């Protein structure tokens, strides 16, 4: 389905994950995500209202900034969107930075799992319901995202 990769600033085309990508993990998602794209990024909600409210979400910032400081600020903002999360290294090959949290508290909702990945001026985050398999699922889905977004 993805013969071509998404490129910088390509809006909803940055929603590169499909229903089939989630299926091996038993994660149920919409056949097509709800997309909101603006000058800050592209937000792809595959189920629910957001990842923080029990849904499944991919947020992509590409480009994440035009200077190293802007990119650093975007990464800090992504991590700061879950202020009570404790992130640890994800060890995703081929990236500059990759962090994961498998138990992000969300008042009024069950905890969720999320990661934040940076490769150059690409930053993305995936969030989904926490489970014993979340860490592996986030890692594998991140590999798919990286393979479908051009450097």
C-alpha cells in the first residue's frame, strides 16, 4: 500500500500507519484515522479522541523545526505533553533519540503507553492503551513509521 514514502510537510500523508499495522498486536483501530494537520504538526487519531484518553494516536512533526534549538524544543514539548510520565531509552535503531513510557498516568482514564522518536528534523510520538505488549508494539510501529517517512 505504501509504494512511496511521505515527505516533509506532507500533512495527512504523514499518517503512515494502517489498520493492518496494528492488527498483529490485537490493537483495534479505525480503517482510516481522523486527521488534524496544522503548521505545528499532523495528528492522526486511529481510535477514540486521543491516545491519552484510551485511544490510539500518531503525532508527526516534520519538519520539527528549522534549527537544532527549534527541534530540541519540539522534542521537549512532545515529552512535556505527558508531564507525569517516566520515559526510558527505547533503543530504536537508526534514530538520534528514542524514549518510551509504558505507564503514563491519565486522570480519569486508564494509563497509556507512549514513545517519542527523533531522527534529524523528524519527531513523532505514538500513544496507545498500556498492556504487557506496549513496549514491543511501540518499537515495531516506530520502525514502520521510520520506513515510510523519507529522510
